[in-house]
């Protein structure tokens, strides 16, 4: 199995996840999920958490090959 050598997660995507809102009761309210349910305080925190998790997964996969 080939391991990825790089994973990019643009800050624009994190900003979208952190700021996208919909009317109450309408599905897809990303802002509420990422802020309230997940507890993130900034788009940068979302980006760093995702990149850290991916890095751990890649490292684990590399050790099992």
C-alpha cells in the first residue's frame, strides 16, 4: 500500500466549516457543529486538529506496512 506523502487542508476550508450557518432546524449547520458540539474556537484550531489526526494515521499506516 502506498502512503500519502502530503495532505493539504486549506485554511479557507476550515473557515467555511467554522462559519457556515443555516436557519435553526435546517440540516447542515456546520458552525454549530464545529463550535458547540466539537468545541473549536477558531478555523485554525480545526485545521490543526485535522492535520494532526491525519499525520497520526499516516504514521501508524507507515509502521504497519
